[in-house]
């Protein structure tokens, strides 16, 4: 089987995308989803977060939630809000956010290549979240949340995708968060075959975002067995140089018994510490900002503490963890320790100062964003990135295309 295949997407009927498209299921709480979907009967949140249509106190993993997802999907199909493509197709998907534009291709990616490591991962999954995606897929008979993939070094493919965007769009919607979502259907047999060949010639694809979705798809495929659409998973692949990773910053709930002065003195043993006149936005992996006791400080790690040949060790969060979070705050498991919290860069570093000033935390660190080349280096080395290392913007919309398991 080829690395990717075209597929017959379940997608919004012409003119209905603005009513359907919704943020990814995993960026909203149930309460936030309930608010976002209010007065929007065709929002895809009724499928991706179906607990919003049930009692507010229900466990989001209750079997009734998954049954409600299927009921809502069937209703949207019956009412003609969602339609199924007649022939297997690819879908060019363009995201525009602020001054950033990325143009990719929605595909059905091969589970076998994911399992063999040709489609590479860099992140561990949480069992409960993986189980949730398995139940969701099985309940609705489709993969409704795309995995975001990256590919490197394919200018010819980039050119073809750009040429397709000069034709008539099937979807053009600007969401309430300001992200513009555009889509073009590619159903011409010659173009479909050409794209399949070009992508199959790529040595590797990289999972950027969506590890739980790909892991769940592989489990469903293994349970069902045999070839077919369940041997694939829904993905949108983008050229790595167009993708944007924002900083993923840290809030420290307490100072682990240190006074602010003691903390700054201890940091001074490993960092050059300088009082700043405003929020600090690091410009390199070894640079950090610290907000504590009402003031911002710029931190630069001593050069001899930065490993040159370790793809995980040179990541910004690894450098901060090894030289500050672990030795000074006593936090060794950021995945589970309740004394640390995370703030995506889309909220700005000003949010860090606001949270500390409000008493939500005692200190905050701003970090330089992980770079795509570093993510790929970690994946190529077969290593795992620390938790909460990447925050991708913009996000793919749920509901643009779904992959039905025939």
C-alpha cells in the first residue's frame, strides 16, 4: 500500500462549512465547547464533544457520550449538512493566521507505515486519552479528527499544491478566532495519481500534532484486521518550513521553599541573570524569561551547559528542566506534578505575568519555541520529546473532512 491514499471524505455540503467547522476536540473543555456550540445546531462540536448535548455532570467517557456522537453524526448526514464524496479524492487545505500561511494536503495515511516508523512520532500518549479516541472512532465509524503531519524537502509537491489553490475553492471560512480555512477538492485521476506517486517517494513523514489520534487509529485497525480504510488514518500533511510552533511556557505554583532572592541567586550559578524592563521573549534555545516578585528577568544559560549533539538535550524545555525546574523546584515529572502548569504561546508572555500577579502561580518562565528541524531530529533519532514541548498554530478544524471506515 502507498504511503497515502485518496479517500471519499465526509464533509460539509456546499455552503454549510461555516455552520459546521469547529475547533479541535482537545483544545476546549466541555464547558467551553458547550458555550461555543450554543445556538449552532450543526457545529461539529456536537460530534467531537457530544457530552455538550447531555447532562452537564456526565462523565465525558460515559458510553452514552459516544452513542450521542453517532446519533448527531447520523442526523447531520440525514439532514444533508454533511455529504460523502462520490470518488476518492485528495483535499488541499490552506490555513491563514495573522501573517502565516500554510498549504497542505488531506490524505488517508498508511497505518502500516506508522507502525514501521516511516511515519515518525516524537511524543508519548496517555492511555485514557487514547482509549477515548478509540471509542469515538468505533462509535461513529469514522476518524473525525485529522493528524497534522510534516514533510521535508519536496518543492515539486509544494508547487503542485500551490497551483491547485489557483482553481475554485470548495470551502472558504474565517472562524471566530480569525483563522481562515480554505479547501480545494482534487478528484482528477491524473492529478490524484501524480500526488500519490510524489508523496510515496518521500522517505519520511513526521507527526507534528495528533499522536493520540494516530495511535487510536492503529488500535482500531489492529482490532478489525485486514486491508481497507481502517488500515489508514486521517491526516493533513504540510511542508515543515511553513509550519509554526509557538512557545509553550511554564507556570510554577510555588518556589519550593526559596525566597525570590534565593531563587535568583541559585539561578545565577547556571545562568546569566539580568533584570529586564519588560516581558522577555527569548531569541534562542538557551535564553529564557523569568517573571517573579513583580519583575521580569532575562536568563541566558552558560554555553558549556548546552549539549551540541543531543537532539532532546538541546531543546529549550530540556535545558530549562535540567538547570532550573528539576534542581531548584524539585519537579521531575512535568506530566503529573500539580505544581507546574503550561501556557501556550498564543496567549502571549503577558499572560504569564498576569497569572503570577493574580496569585495563580509564584513564578513563570517564557521559552524559545521548539523548531521544526529539532522536532524532526528527535523523531529521526527515535527519541521522545518532553511533555508540552510544542504548541502548533493555527489548528486544523474538526469537520472539514472526516475519514469513513468502510
